[in-house]
């Protein structure tokens, strides 16, 4: 892994000869996403076809509209 001195993003130098973010090969994953509070552990759940907790991997099979708000990342 290598950190780009221009954008401070980390990338795999065995896969890319130059920073894939600065060159446009990879896009920054930034923006807004819906989130839901996990009823199991209190962690954050993100929508990916169903709600999945990033902490305990609990899944809830409801719509994306069943959210608790929007989070910026």
C-alpha cells in the first residue's frame, strides 16, 4: 500500500503504477447515503439491497425508504 502525496489517498502500488484517484481510474466514494440505527447493537446500518450493520452484520429486509436519516461520507 502507498499513500499519494497529492491527495493523501491510500492505494495498492502493486495494482497501479500511479495514484488511481488522481488519474481518474477510481472515483472517490464520497457523498450522501441513507443510514439506519441497528436495533441489535446500536451501530450504523447501510442499504445494499437490505439494511446491513457495519458492526454486528445484522440484516433487516425492508426498503431503503425505511431509514433514520442521511449521512455524509
